[in-house]
C-alpha cells in the first residue's frame, strides 16, 4: 500500500477547514444574524438594499450571496458602532 503524500493531506485538511468555516458562516448569517441585528439603522439599510434589488430574502440566497451579505452586514455593524449613527438621528 502506497503512502499518501503529505501535501495532499495538508491541502485536503485546509480545504475541509475552509468548507466548514464557510458552512458555519452561512448558517450563522442565514439563521442567527437576522435575530441579532435589531438596530433600526441596520434594519433600514438591509430593507433599503433589498428593495433596491441588491439582495434577495435570506431564504432564497445562495451560499456566496449569503457570504457577501455577511461581509456587508458586518461592515454596517462596525460603521454603526464607530459612527454612532442611530444616536445622532435620535437626538433630532
């Protein structure tokens, strides 16, 4: 019986880790994030983007679309925390 070269097992291990990471992030995005993000600014941004036709509803997304939305929502969340946008609008 021949031995499997180490680079093949290393590539397989990295590919499996990447696949598991993608699956977990998609599951996180599709099922947990809609309940976590309850800020009015984020709801407005997501609904405005989906009305504009940029994004589909969560249930109809493919994995790569969900991954893109995850990056977009994390960016919006970070901007929301850094800029404190909802507090600025509430003070008006």
